[in-house]
């Protein structure tokens, strides 16, 4: 195992019982830094737990593998199995880890939330699928509870 980095989120939830990713097919969009030379990618890299790629030796498979364009080192990153967690109404406005990354030679320095989130409404059986958090907030209306449902002030930390 390499260095473990957690992605922690914080948001204000309105009438939301649970906010979670569509694990294991959720795409975590990351900017990565080579820990060997310090080069930070200018592109976003999608890391998906259900996708595996073979390393150059062919002995291991990882969720992300790339050669640093500056120093040539092959770096890899995996989503730690079982590390995906839900963010619930009890977590509202507090930071909570939702996923951990096992980093070897690279580490995430930025995270961009995107589509693919699931929102379970409090007091209703309604689940909104494929919620897009790229704007760092989302709002909808639930007929059953006759009220708005929302995710606001979305923030993250990587450490």
C-alpha cells in the first residue's frame, strides 16, 4: 500500500436523508500531482472503482495508472475497497470522508464533483438519481413532502 488520501465533503442538506455516489461506478474527477517531481496535471482524471487497468509489469491492476510526462515515472492510484461512505442528514454542515485513495507516486490535489450522485429524500421514498453537483449545489422539489430538496455549499478536502 502507498499513501492513503481521503476525500472529505461538507454540505448543507435540506430534506435530504442521504447523499451518496453510485458506487462502484461513480467517477471521481481528480487533478493529480506526481510525488516524484511535483508536476501537477492540467487535465482532470476520472477514477472509477469498477474499472481496472494493468500496470506495465502486468502483475497488478489499478483504478488509475499513468506515466508522469515530466519525469517518466509510472504512478498508480486505487480507490480503497469499502471506503465509500454516505453523507447523511446527521453529517450536514460537517466534514466526513466519503472515499479513500491508495496513492503510489501520485496524489490528488483537486476534486471536481460531477454527475452520478444519489439523493434520498427525508420523509419520502423518492430517490433522485444522477444528481449533478458540478455547480456545488443542487435543488429539486418532492411532491410527496411538498417541499424543496437540496444540497448547498458543497465543499471538499483532500488529506
